[in-house]
């Protein structure tokens, strides 16, 4: 009964390929996020969706495209992968768009390695 | 723009001793502050938050944090460290510009020695 799940856990691929990471939450939350954690453990938000609506889109290359088929799922598709995309990608969710009073729940992460 | 500083990359403490993990912040408007913990190969877990009210906030696993507005700090504390507390700790502040995103610090690795 995992709260926020991500697949795959590890992803090794070559430069130029296209790959997707899936995220699902069974908490009934309205808002979902994608974060990128680099090799120095620095964590930065990429996207945020509320009820399938994009509400945060950071300065991320347009090779990254989030897709939310329903409010329980937020997938991340990456085109033309580059070496610099290697990182751990975390999905998270929170019960309300205004999460100033609500904590976020994180998935276990997907370690992407681009060779 | 808001920012969070965690000045120590690593904190070492002996089991049973008190621990402090430091965090200072910069944000316009009222600060909304959070602490998260990340165990190896795991996602972040929420520990505690400061929204308003008492400056001493109590959270999970015996942790607490002290909000100090004049020093713009939100240090994480625990009276008696456990080896199982060894992990990576992140301080975060909410963006008050309307984006309502979280800005995280660079993380502090806590190592508790038996």
C-alpha cells in the first residue's frame, strides 16, 4: 500500500534516447510534483500539477514534458536525453494546491543515468 | 527570491548527545519553513513545519526545531541522538510569490556514531 510510487527505480540509457518515468499516488491528493536531485543532493522543483492542471513549470528544457492523465498520476517524459539529465527524479504529492500548511509526500525516486 | 542556507555539509555527533542541524532562510513576507529527512536510497520524509505560533515546533521521531525571526533561523534539534537518525536532512522554505513552491537547502548529512 505504497503512498507514492515511481517506476522504474533505476533507468540507464544512452544519449539521444527518449524515456518516461511514471508516478502514482494513492493518497487522494490533488497536487503532484516532480523534483530533480543532482549529484550534490541539491533538490529543485521542476513541475507541479493540481487536478491535472499545470501550475508550476520551472525553467526546465522543453525536452521534459509532464503528463497528468488523472489526478493520481503524473508522468515525466524526457526527449533526446543528455548526460546532464543524469540525476535522481522524485515525484511528490500534497493534499492541497496551497501546501503552505500541508507537507509533501515523496516517492522513492528514479535514478536516471545517461551514458 | 527566497533562499535557504544549510552551512554544514556534515554534522557528526555521538549517540546520546544532543544534535543541532542549522538552517537560515531568506524570504519576503511570512516564512513557512519545513524540515525533511532522506534516508539512503529513499525519498524525502516530512519531519516538521513552522507556519505560525510557537517558536518551538515539535515533529516526528523526537525532533524539534526552533524558529528565530530576528536571526532568520530554523535550526533542527534533538535532545538525544540515535544511530538510526543518521541521514540527510533538508530545510525548505515556501515561495511566497504566488508560485507556492518549496525551495530546499543543500542538505546536511548527519552522522551519529555509536
